[in-house]
C-alpha cells in the first residue's frame, strides 16, 4: 500500500507521461484527417495542371498551321476538286460504259483527297469536300443503272449535291476567318485569297 505522498508522486508522474504523449502526438504524428486533406489538395492540383497542359496542347495543335502550309495544301486539294467537278459536269454527254469509267475515276480522286494530310484548320473542309465527291459518285452510280430513270429522285440527289458543295465552300471560308487569311468571293463562286504577298484562287 502506497503512502499518500507516494500516491501523489505516482499521480504526478502519470500526468507528466500523459502530457508527454499528447505533446508527441501533436508534433510527431500528423493527424489522419489533416494527412488525407493534404493528399486531396495535391491530387486536385495535379488534375488541374494535367487539364491545363492538355488544353494547351490541343490549342497548339489547332494554331500551329502557318498560312503558307494552308495555301500549299489548298493548291493540291484544288487540283483534285477541279478534276472531280469536270468529270461530273461531262456526265450528260456519256453513255453507260463511260459513266462507269467516270465513277471509277471519281473513286480514285476521292481516295487521293482522303490520303492528303490536311492542316488542322482545314480538316472540316476536307471532310466536306469528300462528301461532295461521294455525292457525285452516288449520282453517277444512279445514272449507270438503266432502270433508274426517276427524274424526281435524280433531282433530289442533285439538290443534295448542291447543298454539300455550299457546305464545303462555307467551311473553307470559316477556316480562312479562323486563320485570319484575307479573301474575296467572286460572282462565279470562286474565292481569291492572299497569303503574304501572293494571291491564290480556289
């Protein structure tokens, strides 16, 4: 049995040990809630940085096309677009065998346009041009079949072609606007555009 003095000393020692443990917990061992909050903040910051960097890369992808690259691409594309239009405009003068040959040539032109590496700002326009060539192929294919002599159906396909041609022209002008390329639309539907000191026509 402890004397009252011993009990008092024991009690004081226990209190000192308890205070030491509390003090050690406050300084040496971080609180679990505080620890988990720190990790949440770190994860959020990393996520924000990742989104910012990926957005910057995407913006860079859409803005790295130089006007010279655009002009160079359009010169090549325009050659194929003209070939396709000329072939199609001659279909009224052709018999069934010649129509089939025109269809084959349209398919080859379409494949060449598809393989072109378009600048990012012209990808929508390239897609619209491919739709135009496909519609021309569909009309030629329709005319090749002898039993297809429905003028209403043919007119519908020609109207669809006209709409797709307008969309291709519109997406080209939108690309010029985005890239700040100066242009003028002519009465015959052609577009004159300027890159540096050179003038081009599409």
